[in-house]
């Protein structure tokens, strides 16, 4: 039957009939954005065939928890022997042995978030204090005055604006590379977001300046004590040896990340609607009264508070670098800074305590996110599959060509980072295994450490199990799904670059 006769158009005297419009087939998987409830809690409609349901980041992480629990019933279980040294638990190479399976059931899934909260207690308290201190600074009027002042200066000198992102990110990158700045960036995110918005950028740029700035420095570090320092100690290498090539790596990767963020920032300045946080930023702009740029009224109290804060940051650097401060000490420092600033601004006791409670309350959703993310690691660890995965990966790498083994180490650390999103944690677990393995393959320990640095580092900015990443996204109000899609482009660039830059030191026997 031809097309004419099928439609009735070929029959004399027949009445033409209107062809029915064919319905488009329902896609197998379709993701659409729903109404925003809160900036950090964007829902997505996920249509599987014709049955839609919604899921947010909390639901997504919970589904991953269930998946990992299922794996504990499937994968073989085993453990490495360990030993304690300087407060750290190190793995013993060649000690892997099978142990009794411990599959994680419904009870384990339900209790894992509570265990995750316990494991992340330090950083959760730190986040609460960060929110509290920023709220105090906000109540003093100093933050708004400084933001308006900076915006006013840049509005008068437009040519300086293009250096705002690079100059700021370089400072954070240096901090990440020299003393392992990571959690410390969280205090700066609430400050840089309104500053970036006032300059025509968005919340993504405001978060990326401190977060990605310190992150790229941490990952490509030439002196980071938590990655380079621990790894070289395990490998019995002189501390911070091989610094020449590492400096070159730091420069290249920092330049790449700065270029990526600057490119995005300039795109947003030209067309704000392309922002990942366009709607949320409109609300922020309105609340902070950033629609008009005017010269702010600078009070003596604002200047003194800014000086106190700057001195506090100097104290932070000294404390971390010289006295090995971590979460507890840094939290105490920030709380002290906040209380001093409240006294200078003559806030009453009630105003100060109300500000602390208000700021801490704003971080509750972030704390829940961190506890759930850590729960994934708790389930994998309690299910005794982490060491089995590491042993399996090591056996595969050991059977490769030496150069391919180096690349395999990079890929392996990238994968393991999902379960061990900690620079020092992954170093003490994997380096005692990878260093002896590299000796057998005639690969230099320096190169093994570099492959670990890249693998452990880059994926930290995208995986939902990285505590600092999830905290930063929560504070910035950026949905993880949108961030992951945006950051994936950068991940691909850095992965390709890492694979290429691991080749010269192998050929040169670095």
C-alpha cells in the first residue's frame, strides 16, 4: 500500500482526513529540574518509563549507601595487618589475608549515618563554628562594608577586575601546596560569594576561588605535609625532595584551573543566565542589596575588625605550619576571632549568642550531608571490602608494563578516593603497598608518590563522599548534580594532563 492510498487522498470524492499527530515516545531516563525549595536542596524529576519520582542529594547518597552495602554481600573480604606510628595507622605490605565475611544488612545501613556523624564530628563542629562566626561578622556590618568597598574600587578601575580571580586563587593555591590548606577554606566561602556576585560573577565563582584554589594547590603540591610529607616519609626519601618537577606541576595545574574558572566567570559576566545558581543569586543580590554599587561608610570598628580577622588568618597559617594545628585548634581560633569582633562591634551577649545559633542552624543541612557521605565509607569499612579492593588493584598493577603501572596507580588512587577521600588517610593505607610494588617494577618512589597525588586529589572535587567538597557546596547552595556535571569537564582536562605529565619523569628516571 502506497502513502497516498493509505491516507485516503487517492480516492476520488473522498473526504480528506487529518493525520493523527504521533506522540513522542517517553524517554527511558529523563531528568528535569523541579521547583527550588532551597538553593542547596534542588529536586530533580527522574522519569523511568512513565513513573516519575524525585530525588535530592541526600536521597542520592542514601542510594549509594545501599549499593555499597549490597557489594559487601558480593565481594570477597580480607584485611592487611596494620601498625601504629605517630598517631597514624599504617598498612603492612604483603600482609593481606582473607577474613570472615561481614555483610552489611538493614541494621548496618540504618546505623551508618550515626557512625558517620561520629567520624565527622570534628569537621561538623568546625562547620557550625564557621557559620556562627560569619554570622557575627555579618551582624557587625564589616562583611558588607568590605564587599561594597571592593566592588566600588573595581567599578572605578575596570581593568583590575580581570585579575580578581587569578590573584585570589593563586594565594589559596599557595596555601594548599605549602601547608595543606583544605578545611580552612570553608571560612572564606561565605565571604567570597557575595564579593563575586557584586563584581558580576556568581556563587560558583565565589566558592571556586577559595575552594578550587586551595584544592589545586593541595593536589599538585610541592610541600604539602599531608600528602608529599607522609608519602616521602614512608618511602624513606629526603623530605620535600624532587621539588623541582613538583613546582613545575603546581604551576601548570594552577594555571589550568585558574583559566577554567576565569573563563566561566567571564561567561557569567556577559550572560548571567548561564550561571548554575542564577535564580538563587538573584535572591542573594536582593537580600545583600548588591544591585547598586556605591561608596560604603567605613567605620573605625570595621577597620579594627578587619585587622583582627587578618591577624587571625596569620595566626592560622603559623599554627598549622609550625604547631600542626587541625580542626579543634582552628575551631577555637575562629571562635575567639568571632567573640573579639563581637566585643569590638559592641554586640550584646544576647545578640552574640543569637548570631552563633543562627549561623550554626544554617549549617545543619550541610552536617547531615557530611554524615550521610561518611556513612558510605563506614559501610565499606565495616563490611571488610576496602582492603580486598586495594589488594585486587595492586595485583593488577603488578602485572603491567612499568609505564602502564604508573598510569594504573593514578587510576587506582582516583577510584580508591571514593572510599578514602583523605590525603593523609589514603597515604598511610596505600603507600606502604605501592612503594614496595614500585621497587619491584623499577619505578622511582618519587613518581609513585606523584601518581598518588594526582589520583587522590583531582576526584576530591566531585565525589559525594568528600566531606570538604560537600560542605563547600552546601554553604554555597550549589546542587551536587549540577556541580558534578560542570566540574566533569575540568576533571577530564586534569586527568588527560596528569596521564601525559607522568610520562617525562618515568623516561628521565626522576
